[in-house]
C-alpha cells in the first residue's frame, strides 16, 4: 500500500496540498520528507507521537524521513497555538533538551534515524541575507492572514512580537534548505502548522519555480472533547523521569472505549485486519478491555522497551492477582510505583481508617470504617477488619513498609521513617 493511502486509512490526513501528487511522490521508494519538532521541553510528549510514528511509517515503507530538530527555531518560538508570547530559552538549555530528545527518538526508531538540526544553517544566516534572500518573498499582508498571526493580533492585550512574527520565515527557510540539499518535497506536521508549511512550499516555488507539498495531521481529541495527551498529573512525556513508565502505560490503559480503535490506527503498526478484530472485541466484550491492553503494550514497548513493559505487566498481574499472590512479590512489583504515605515510626501510626484517608482511598474515616466491615481492606494482601494495626518485624518489607489495599484497584504503601 502506498504510504499516503495508509495514512489516509488511519485517519491521519487532515489537510494536503495535492493528494494525487503526494501519492505519486510516494510511489517511488527513497522519497525524502520531514517534520520539525520543538525542543522547548527536555522531552517529547504523547502529542508528538503521531508525527514521530508517521516518520517511522515512511521509513518502513522504504522512504527517507528526516527528524528536524528545532535547535535554531527553538530560540525564537512558534506562535502557532499559543495565546501568549513564549519565554525565550538560552541556547545551552535548547541544546540539552535536544540531546535528550534525540535519545528518545532513536529508541522509537530502533537506533537508526536521520536527524537534522536547523541551528546548523539558521545560526549562520546574517540578518541581511535573511531579509534579502528570504523575507523579500513574503508580503506582510499575506503573513498577517495566517491563522497563527491573526489569532494573536485579535488579542489587543497580547499581540505578537516581531520575533515570533518572523518564525514563519525561518520555518519556510528550513523547508527550502532541505529541498535544495536533499530534494525533500514534503513537509508534514500538526494541523496548527498548515500556514507555516504552505509558506515554505510557496518560498520554494518562488525561489526555484518547482513544486513542494504540505500535509497536516488532525488535532487529536478524546471522545469527550478534551485535548489528547493530558492526565490528572499533566502532560504525558516520553522521558521516564518526567512521566514514570507505569503512568505512561496506565495512560493508554485508561483509553475510552470510544477512542481505543481510533488510537490504535493513529499510534500502532497493527494491520487493518488486526484492528478490525479488536473493534469487534470492543463491541462484544468491552469489559475485558483487550484493545486497551494491546494499545498500552504496543506504546510502552515502543517508547520504553520490552524489558520495561515486561516489568509493568508483571506488576499489574501481581497487583490484581488476588489473595493467591505472595505479599513479598506484590511489594517488589509495586514499591516504586504505588502511592504511599509516610509516618515517623510505628508509634506514630494512626488507626487503619485514618491511613486509608491519608492515602486518598476513602473520603472520610466513617467511610473507611464501612470498608473495613465489608472486608474490603487488606494489609500485606490479607483481609484485615480491625481498627488498629501494629506491625511487627515480620510485617515490614525492607524493614520499613507494608502494603495497604482497599478493593481491587487501590493499593498503596505505608512507610515508617522514610522520607
């Protein structure tokens, strides 16, 4: 299948400058296409994964995708989708972020990825060269008509600086540079990048008389209308220090039934037949959440590797395996990921209802007492119905912690004397 047709089937083509010519472009192996990524944070997040995985789709289809790192444009800041002016970052911070991001991208690509950094050419441009050789091809009227600029001009309290106003020219020059050096004829990105991408294609036309193409992906939202990629804790990052792998895995596990098949198309390399089978499974047995399990596994394996996925799945099996699971194995599986509460020592332990409240497992001590009476509370994976628990040495793991669970889904750690 032509990779353009695959992107279309997966629902990933939102805007395209010329569908027939883009399809024709990809009919020949070895075609060059690129997407730029903003290094304003030291990690990509799940919102970046559609363009990132699309680069990988192109590679697997026999083409030559470029991951363009915005080491130069990142010093300016793209106004697209931003209601206020960005805070400028210094070059050392941008460079440090890019180094981390390159490692994340290499992991997704299996080690081999073509990376270009636009700082390599943008920082060599003089102001006169930029104005004469690039700016001359842009009219202010045309630039002001772009959505990213119009939305900011409409807000008199914010406006737009000349710095961010010029971003479109810099991104356009990137496209022209990659066209001239590598024969790149397609740039793609998020739907908010349409104006910048088409501006680049227009610059190529004006300077060379040749065609170049633009393609954008849809803005991804959840079934309830929320922007994709957020959780209660904030954005979901690919960096394991910013978003623990267990949280990353859980983000995908919590995908709504209404979204899971669509997200499988967007983010995984599962075939049409496999996805259609999961679609039937969701319709027939949604409570099993088999599609969510597969989606979470595919994404976690891709971003964090098979070993991390295996650890998470073992922890999940231990956590929800019931009374038959050894408490020591359960502790080992969740000690770094379960919610916890800390008290100075055993003498400072409150009663069990208060511990449940402190862990946010119960809204009040009264409700916690009801759970105790119902047999819904477990300590070290054994049902516990008393008001007070006094741990002995054999009850503490690592000499300082025990497990406290309520119901099937809430499992925490009570720590003694550990900050």
